[in-house]
C-alpha cells in the first residue's frame, strides 16, 4: 500500500483555547418582588485581551419561587445592565399550581457572548418575578457560581 | 424544604405585595422599589 507523506508545514495551524477563568461566587441569597430583572449577588468581572475575543459564561445556582407566592421566577445573564437573554431570560422556574407551597431547583446554563471590548466587563446573574409583589430568589441553597472564560 | 427568613415573612406581613430587593438578610440589604409605599423601619422589621 502506497504511503503519502504529509508536509507538516502545509497543515494549517488552528489555535484555540481559554485564558485563565474568572469565577464569582456567593452564598448569600438575593430575593426580589420586581417584574424587571434585578441584579443578584452573583457576579464576576473579566478584562478580555482582545476586543475580538468571545466570553464563555457558565452559571449555576438555586432558583426559587418563595413559599405560596404563585409566581414564576426567571433568570438571565447581564453584561453590566444589558440582558443577554430574552424577556424570559435563559429560562424559568414555573410554579405548578397555586396550591404549591414553594418551588425551587438548581439551574445551570451556558452562553457565549461577544462583548466587543478589551475593557473590564462585568457579568452578573439577574432574576425577576412574573407577578409584581411576589417573591422569587436566587441562591438560597448552596453556592451560586458564575464562571467567565475568554476564548482565544 | 424551603424555609423563609424572618425578614421576608415580616415584609409580607407589614408591606404585602410591594416591590423590593433583598441582597442579604439585613436592613442594609433591603432596597425599596415600591412607590408610593415607604421602606419599613428596622424596628418595624424587628431588626
């Protein structure tokens, strides 16, 4: 069988990786009764080495609707004050019925952002209620985490 | 089991259906967003 020798210099070089990750954590719960997204205690700041680099954001934390509040809780990521998700953020915790006493779950999600800046940039987790005056929370159980990784 | 902190229970009792943020279970952590109602005092919240 004939063998073909490949000249390594002809192989395109593909370099991809991550800069050192930045992690923000909190063990203090944030609660709100607002229907607009509100900044929680979970945040981290990164300074990209190039404005063309993208940022991978990973979030994990306990999202909940408080006891007998009959409201859905929405969670999102914000770059400073700019919501990177939709009006429903990146998802919701839906209460099942008015008879439920409470609802809560560990939520985790990932997003890749293009901040188009090499300046210090803060990302934070925001939550909101879908019914004004009804309490929702983020971080009641365990540790909330946000991890930022610059893709180079 | 989800349990509610005393400050949240007190807020529900003395200012039901109002709009606020609570960044810690302290009076300093209470941000009042409701208009025209007023932020309760620390004494009202039992703090």
